[in-house]
C-alpha cells in the first residue's frame, strides 16, 4: 500500500470508529461502500428582495390562526377570515353582517400577507437571509401587526445579522405566564424560532 493511500485509509478508519491499521479489510470495505446518511439540508442564504413567504411559512401561520367566515369583534374592531380588519383599508368593508366563503378568506389572507412581507423588506438593510428566517419574521409580524417590526428591537438585531439575538427576542414576545394566551403564544414563538433556524 502506498504511504498516501495508507494514511487516507487510516484517517477514514479513525473517523468511522474502525480499527486503525491502514488495511482495507471486510469492515473497512463495507464502511467505504455504504452510502452516507444525508445530513439535514443546509439553509441557503438568498437575496431578500426575491423572498416571499414559502408554503411552509403559510401553513405555519395558518396553524396558529383561526379562520372565521363570519365577522367577529375583537377589541372593538370587526375582523373576518384569517384576521382581516378594516384597518387594512381594503374591500369589502367588514361589519357584523358580512360573511365570506373559504376561498375568499384564503385570497384575503394571501393578499394581506404581501403587506407583512413588504413591511419587513422595507425595514431590512441586509441583502440576504434564509427562507426560514424570512418566514419566521413574517409569522411574528403577522401576529403582532404590520407596523410592529419597524419599531421593534428585532429589526435592529436582524440588520446586525445577529440571528442568535433574533431568536432570543422572538421568545421574549409573549405575555405574562398568567395571561390566558401565554401557552399558545409561547408555542408559536418556539415554532417561529424553529423556522428561523431551519
């Protein structure tokens, strides 16, 4: 065996937890010819300008929201569908007698989603991020409101590319533990961090 080949075999054996002897016996050959188990997919950084919420991001947001095909009042404001309110300034105007179909609710949701995407892009100064990072930011902003991100500490952390801090700040966006929505929002924040790091 050539010295370089023997060294390569020994290195492979050491990394594979085999007996390091430099010879290609049955166990070493089996390890060499067994396909490697693929690791988790590597998150790819992409230009922010070209990012939109992925289907995974859409499904994530919907899993934490409730869709109502009849108007409902929340905090003195009429809502419908996946959370559309009159503050969006869009038709139809929502009143207590309004009803819509599921397809109309889903169309409103996708239309509203662009407002949150644009709000995030407007305040982001970095050029690139991963799809998961973008989806997580859209999710928390959808929950907190379109003007929230621009005023938040999260915006500065994102623009500093400080993603560990971004994760910490997301987890802090929950009410007091005694609040009736604490557990649900904590679960949502943890899921957003999982998206962020995915």
